[in-house]
């Protein structure tokens, strides 16, 4: 069809007496028959005064680069530079994403570290340098899309793209003279020398074809069809038979009975007498306080243990007991407020008793055995002792801190912690 | 026409090789007297290094037949001569077999007795089967070595193109055997030093280093021969550029495999795998490991990128030697931490072994080069190989 169109154009041009070519010479071209001839010719031209010339062959001819005395291409520098940019941007990207913006712990590894970044760095390096290499080669070095290259639609181009080898000497060369160039190519042994003229600029429609109404509307139509197609596929088609096979799976979904087990439950009850791995039974479960009077706290009182106790206390205990154990619930009366832990009674309890209450529950307070681990419960007991001591500090205690009584609550707490005598054992 | 004339290498080449061999051998002997355990590990490193070059070169010879490559035909003899260390390895392996109890923890029955892991690995890791594997792999390597060499030498006089086809068929057979046997060698001699440890990529890791060492030694010797006029004058920069590219490629391949092995183990973080790397990250071994990344990958990678290095024979020669040294470094990194857990060991003992290895390869090469043509003048692909041009 394009061929037909082209013929129509040429016919129209001829009928209207328009020659698409101007009188301005673009180049003088000579054809040769064999690869050997073209290598000899290229060698001679490149050694002559002509600097602005080119060679065309139907297939790559080895040794032609040397004969033309071409310098090694600069393409490699682009590949290297953009490869480097790819490397750096990948590292910066991952560093920012996983190290700064969205830190999440994966397998206990540091947020940003080199090994997992290497594959992505590698990919981005290859991607950047690959795309830029192709792009620079096509658009910068080969000047595509060059739609009015004067060599197009010439007999010369037809021949060198099928069975002949050709040299052109361009008119832009400083030493160019039409007659001399023709004679020179003939002296090299070319049997077919032709002169190629530049194209005439067509008058009238000078708008770049990319802004034609037709092209723009075609582009818009394509975009709309693609968007609609994507939308329909993802939001409707994939939920229809038979594409919904990934949606309909043989599994139990929430609020649905299991069809696999006859009782309709998906979770199996472990056989009677099953003990969870690492489970150590609490022997005093359900027993009165008086039975645990002799239990002590095996955890040492260290800064780490107390810090842990504080975080666990703040998480699990403070909603009802308050941050400082005053029983000032933050739940605003949704549950009955617990009594303060600074009462004479609780202060005189042994550690085992507090532990027992956390593990076993008391009155309204349920058992926290399933939420808080044994270690953490013991750390909480230590922390409660810290709160009690801080709340009921004597003048002597303040003397230990070396600060006057206007010291902040936090300061008092911390120093008390460190200097607390081992009353808990 | 092929403007090649056989002339023997200058006598100083073989003399120097012989001196290095004798000095190295004396050093090795002395080291066994001084500290036989340490000497045994060094000996294993040297052995694996010589094996790399010999077996890797045999692999390159087979690869050329298999791929029908012609550009490398002018240099095939170099690889063939390098592979001539393979028959010698039968003798070189004997000290290792005597030192099997020094090297391999699994070879002690009393250790296996109390070790469930070693017990379940016992069907593979036991002394008789180990000896059988060593024997079978040697029979295979030597068999193919003699087939390729005999065909190649016969062709010098008969100029029979059919021999190339025959070798091509054997090369197709050798390709899988090469991969399997080199994996077995890597697992038996290096990986089983830590019998609890395993990595499914280990064979490929050693293979990558092996091919790199084979290319590096091929490049080094070819450049030397070309510079001194022992090869055809028609060998051009395109040939050496291709060698440089292949060295570069296999260096990257080595890094790729090495990193993949590391990253999978690092990510999974399973103690039964990580301890191998932890060993190499403790004390001075940490800096040694960083050195491996720097010397074996980063520096050669950056240096070999520009075209000017790959077409400049002098620089190419330096990089070939560099990569060979890096391969020795790599083997040291794989093997030595098993013996010296405290830190990097370096003394006169460690210097003697590379000297002996280089002396050995040099001596074998010059012996072969003086007896046979340095170019396969009867090969039908030689002409097109010499015409090879990249542009």
C-alpha cells in the first residue's frame, strides 16, 4: 500500500511538474562490484584529501573499519557513564527506601545493607546502560528518524542494499568539487558514478507529522482502548468463568464453614494431653495467694530487665492500672478501676504474689499468662517494685540521687532503679 | 599462507622454569619436615591450582571443537600444552591420598562414630569411595586428554579434516563429563574439608575460577609467544581483544556465582550453612575476604572495561598474571581457613608452593613446545582463524 501511495505521490509530482529534488548537490556516489574493491577504494579515499565520505555495503565487510580509518566509537563512554548512574541510583534508591522511608525488619537483618541491594543494583546498571546504548546509537549516532536523507529513493541505495558496494563523497567536504569528485571515483575503478541531489522542501504543509490531527486522534483512541481494555480485564473479566480459578480456591475463608471436615471447623483440636513446645505449666494456677508466699523472682535487677519491664507494663498493665500504678484507668470507666498498687498491702506482697496475680488473674482482672511470657511477667514485677519505691520514696532515697526534691519524676525513677537495694529477693 | 615455522623456545625459559620447579620442590620438601599439617593444606591449594589450569585448558580445547570456533584455533596448542600437566597430577595426588587423615575430618572413623551428620553422609564421604572417585575422574580426564592430543598431533602431518569432526564428537561427550567431574573434584577436595557444610553452587564456583585461570594462562602465554614472534604474524589485535573479553566475562561470572552463593546463605541465615562464611569473616580472615572481592573482582573488572586495555598486549599480559594470582588467592581463601582458624597464615611455606606450581607448568609447557608445533598447522579451521577480524 505504501508502495502504491509513493507511486501516486511521484505521479502527482510529475504531473504537476514538481521535481522532489533541488539543484543542490548532496554527494557524489560510486558503485563497486566486490568487497575487495570496496576495501581498496575505502582505503584510498580515506588516505586522500576527502574527509567527509561514507561507505555502504549490503552486509558487514570485515576490515572496512580499518580501511576507512574509523576511530573507535565513543558509544562505550555513554554505556559506562549511564551504567555508573544506574549503579548509584539503585544504591541511593534502596538506601532511601529500605533504610529511611519504609524500614521494616526482614529476617533480623539491618534495614539497609549491601548484599540484598546487589541484584537490584546489577539490574539497574544493565538496564540504564543498555537502554542508553541503544538510544544513543539510534538517535544520536545514526540520527534516526531521519526522514529526508537524500540517499533515500535513489538507484544508488537500491544497489548497495542488495548486491553492490558504494562510496559517497559528500558535498559538505571542504575540498569538494563535483567534477573532480566524479573523476576521482572513476579513477578508483567505479563503473557507475552518480550525483545525488538534496530534497526540495515541500511548500504548504510544514507541520511536523507528529502533530497531525489524524495521528493525535489515533494516539488518543489507542490510549482510551488500552485503558478500557485493562480496566475491563482486571475488574470484570478476571472474575468470570473460567478466569476466576485463582479466586475460587479449596480453602476455608473467614466466616465460612469448612467443607472438608465433617464438623465444619477448619482448625483441629489437638489430642488430649498435648503440650505446647516450650510450655512450662504454672503449678499454682487457681490457688489462693497464701500458697505462693515463698515464690521469689529469679530475674536479676538490671537496666535491661527494667527497661523491658517498663515497655511490657506500659503495653499490658497501664491501660487499667495507669502509667504509675495509681489505678487511674485510661479506659474512662469502661471497666471498674483497679485499686492502686501503692497500697500497704501490695507493697508488702512478695514478688511471687504479684506474679501470681498477673498469671492467675484476680477479681475482674483476667489471666495474662497467654499474652505475656514468663520472663516478661517477671520483668514487670521488677518494674512494679520500681514504681512503688519511687512513689513512696523516703528522704533518704532522695539523698542517694544527689538531687534536690525538685528533680523530675523521670530522674528520680532512673536513679532509684540503679540504686535500689535488693529488697525483691 | 600460514607463515609459521617451528622453533624451540629460548633455553633460558626452560632453565628458569626448571629452577623454579627445583627451588619450589625443595621448599615443599622442607615445609613437610617443618610443619607437615600446614604443608599438606598448602599442597592441596597448589594441587587445585595446577588442576585448574590443566583441566580448564582441556575444557577450552574441547569447547573449541564443540562450538566449531575458528578464531581460537591458532592458540589451541597453547591450551593443549597447558593441559599436559594432567598426566602429572596422577603423581601429584599421591601425597594428598597419604595425607587424607590430615586434611579430611570425615576420614576419621572415630569422628564419624559420634556425628549424626557425618554418619548420614558416610555413603558418599568414605575413603574407599573417595579413592574410586579420584581414580575414575582421572581415567576420564586422561582418556579425553589423549584423544584430543593424539588427533590434534596426527593432523599436523596428515592434514585430515575428518580428525576435527572426530574430536568434535568426543568434545560433545566430554562436555557433560567435564562439568560432572569438576564438580566432584571441587566437592571432594575443597568442600569436604568442612564435611558439615554444603553449597549446591560450589562446583560451579570452582568451575568459574578454573575457566578464568585457563583463559588467563592462555592469554598470558599467547601474548608472550606473539610478542617474541613464535606465532604467525597474522594474529591480530582482534584475537587478543576476544581473549580479554572472555577473561573479563569469566571474571564477572566468577563474581556472579561467588556472590549468589554468599547471598543465598546470608539471607537464609541457617547456622549449618553460615558457619563457613563466618569462619572467613573472623579476625584477619575478614580483611582477607574483603581483599578477595577487591583483588579478584572490583579491580580487574574496572581495569578490563576499556577497549584500550584489551587491545594493548602489555596491559593484557599484566591482567592475565593478576587474574592467575587472584585465582590462587581464591583457592587459599577457600582452603586455608579450615587449617588456620585464628587468622591468615603467611610465611615462606606459603611462597614456596606457587613457585613450585608455576615452575611445574612452565617446565611442562616448554617441554611440549620444544617437541611439537606451537600452532595446529594441519587444522582446516586455522586459515579462517587467522583471518579473524572483529571489524
